[in-house]
């Protein structure tokens, strides 16, 4: 791996993001956390992220809305949606807005890792495509 | 009707009673009314006819009797006018005259000539009356005054009932009387001939009620009759009277022309009503038979009606219960989804924390800790239990999910076969024999195959759990009227009666704690409901359980 994957974790449950970031860091990722959609967008203005892991149900700006805005800020960033609710409607909307994957919470760390790596691979591929063209 | 909780036994008993009462009164009241009115009119008509009848008898015979008496009297008058007293008292002349008078009827007993002084100067007849003086006899006085006389029936000196008939003749200043007596037998024949039928009786009484003819019903000549005609009046009178024995009679009577005698015709009312009795012999059995029939029919139809009502009520109750059940399920589903969602967040944190600890344990520094295996075991337990909780919440969410089913044409037999293949190996290990009892011409159904697979997997897994070791599961498919059905029958321990109506509720489980979530059947129920079908259960404790799933044979689309 040439460089660490830059990941932004967004969830209103701060303890969740904190521990998850530690675990992902342990697995070689560069992880930032944000406890709301607004904070996440602010982070994205300053830093470039390869993958954003986004909780769908948050107070204030929810995951789907954050996704829409995030895609405006960094169109190449891949977004993985996480939710406690298997709401098909939000899943379909998320995918339509360009989310990479949709995962049910709680999820296994290995599964999340795998998805993040896939998302990163996709991002790299798209970057290369853009560069070539 | 008092309010009693429907579906209770008393309610139906009362309903039945009520119906029977209404039906019986609807049948019997008009029947009895009509019967009573007809009976009344019939008997009134009979009586009226009978009254007319006796009245006519009286009218017809009144004239006959009157003219009989008048004719006899005028015969006597004619005789007195056609002869002189001198002629009659000579030789056989009176005897000749008597023969002429008798004519062909022979109604007279004797003939005599009496002079103005009352002496019987000539006589033909069976008695020795010649020379007797009648100066003081009441009839003599009367005939001298009135010119003619007809007596009542009386016995007289001869002790034989007879009627005296006498006419006065004034011949050139000489007054004499021609006297005769009527043979009562001949006279009686006239009256007694009226007797028609068994109880029509005719007789004559005088003003005092003394019988002038012999009534058939008892009583002799000159005896006092129990019928008193009252005062003379014209025309025919009708009366109804009881005799001393309580027998009711109708009477028709009229005064004869001589004003002394009354012609009476009477009829026993029993005879009048005999026709009615005959009708009764026919009507009463019909009425009784009809009554039995009505009662039987009322009870029979009521029973049928009540049982039909009971059935509809039961079906209604069942439907209500099902509605209630699905309403409950929906409410519980929403609640469950909410809870599941809320629990998922803390669960995620627990999982992550445990994962982080596990990550840390992998570090070299901690590996030398003596209790590290204990830690590892503990943490993996936390992870495992968190995963279990996650399974539960995911199941819950799946149960509450309002997914549009993915519809396709499905062969139920093939689908069940797939499911059986999944579990058959495990079944064999547990000595459970799977029997397929498939209806091979089963049409395909338009439904969601993956959901349906989940349902049958649930049912078969439950069946295997119910059996434990050694037993059989029979899976039957069949074609209903407008549905295809599959039955999963096991030889397991069955379901307790009190649990039977709870088994489709979420979180209800009879399995040991940690073994079942109590969601399998609830999810199956909601899936089958969503697919427009029905899932039902039948169980006998200790013998086994049968789950039936029926899916509608709807056309594509």
C-alpha cells in the first residue's frame, strides 16, 4: 500500500467513532472523525478524504443530506452509508446519490475494512481515468 | 330479549326459544282463529237450517191438521143439514149416514143424535150410549151456544182417549145435535207422521200443556208435557230449551185454527250438530297432525337457523380475531423496528469496544500477561453475544420491513424441495425421516420465492426442533379451490392449547432461552399475509403439529 487510505467517520455516537477510528487506525488507515454532518463537511473543506463512512440517521443534517453535500465538495470521495435501520427507501436514495455501499449497523470490522478497501480501489481507478483523459 | 353475551350457549338457546315462539304463534294463532270462526259459523248455519226445517215442518203440517179437523167438522155439518132428525132416528138411517160419513177414512168411532133436552135419541157405535142425557155436559152447553164443538182429547167415561165433535142443527124450530167422536189413532197418525230423522218429534198440546197426541220421545196421551206453549198467538214460534236431563232442543210451534191446540215440532240439538261431529272426526286428527308437523318444522328450522347463525358468528369472531391479530402484529412490528434501531447504536459501540480490546490483546506487550487467554475468551463472548443481539435486531427489522415482495412465478414443489435439501443432512443425523407427499400437477404461483423459502425453512426447522431425535416430517402439497397449499406435519411434542393462539406473536417462544428469538413464526406470518396467503396451525399435544400455508392462485401481475 503506497499511502494510507484517508477515511472520515461520521456518526453522532462519538464513542462509536472514537473506538472505530482507533481500530481502523490500527489496521493502517488514516482516520478522522466527525460527530455531525455539518462538522464532517467542514472537515472536508480542509482535508481530502478517500472514503467517508456515514451514519444515515443523525440529528440535524442526516446521512443522505450530508452525502449530497459531500459529493459537491469532493466528487471523487466514495461514501459508505451505515445505518441501524434497514430502510430500503434511504438505501435506494443513497445509492442514487452515488453512495458506494450500504451497510447495516452494527457491522463486523472485517466487512467494513473490505468495503473501505473496495471503495478506495474504485476511487483510485476513477482518479486514474480522469488523469488519463 | 335480554342482552346476553353473544356466542354464549344461553344466547343461542334463547334465540332458539324466541324463534320457536314466533313461528308457533305465527302458525297457530291464525289457524285457531280460522278454525274457531269456521266452527262457529258452521254450527250456527246448522242450527239455522235446522230451525228452518222444523219451522217448515210445522207450517206444512199445521194446514194438514187444520184442514183435517175442519173437513171432519164440515162432513158432520153437511150430514146434519142433509137429513132431518126424524129421518135419522128412524130405522137404520143413522147407521147408513155413519157409513157415508166414515167414507174411506174410517176416522169416526160413533155417531149419535141428541135432542134439545140433551137426550141421546139415536146412536151408532161400539158403546151403549143410547138414552144417555148430556144436558149437564160442558160440551153440550157449548154446542148449544156456539153451534159447533170440538173437544180436546179426553178419556171420558169409556176410559179411551177420544175427541168429541158436535154440530147443532135448527130445523123448523127444532134444535138437535149431531155428535160424533174421532178415532184418536187416525188423528195421531197425522201428527206422528211428521217424525222425520231420529230425533224430530211432533206432538200436539192444549193450552194447559196436556198432550193431545203421543210424542215419540216419551209421555203418553193426556199427560202433562214439559212443553208449555204459553198464550195463543199467530204464526210460528221458534224456541230453544233444555229438558230436565239437560238435553237441548229446538222447538217450532204454532197454534191450530181452533186456538186450543198447539202443534209442536222439536229436534234434539245433538242431532243438529251431528254433522259437525262427523266433520270433527276428520278435522281434529288433521289439526293434531298438523300441529305436530308445525311444531316439528318450527323446531327443526329453528335449529338449523340457530346453528347457521352460530356458525356465522363464530366465523365473524374468527375474522375479528385475525384482524386483531394482524393489527397487533403491525403495531408490534413498528415498535420492534423502533427498538431494534435504537438498540443497534449501543450494540455497535459494544461491538467496537470489544473489537478494540481484541486488537489491543494482539499487541506484544500484553501477550505475556498470564490471564491473556481469559481476556480473549471474555472478549470473544462479548463479541459473540453482541452478534447475537444484532441477529435479533436484524430479524426484528426484517419482520417490520415494508419491502415490496419480489414477485415471480414459483413452483411450490421445487421451492420446498430446495429447502428440504438444505436441512436433509441434519435431519438424517437426528434420525428424522422427511416424507414428500407432493401433488405433482400443482400449478405455479406468482409470489416471492426468497421470502417463501425463508418461511418453509422456518417451519421445517421448527418441526425438527419439536421432534428433537427420531421422528418424521411429512410435507404435503395440494391444490385448493383457488389456492395452492403446503402442509408441514411433524411427529413432535405438539403445542399446548393455551400457547396455540400466541405462537404467531413476536417474541413468543417455547424454546429454551437463547435457542429461539420468538420471531421465526411471526415473520413467517407477516410474510404469508403480505403475499396474500394464509398460515394456520393445528396441533395435538404429544402427537405433533401441522402448519398449513395456502397461497392464492392469482394470475400474473
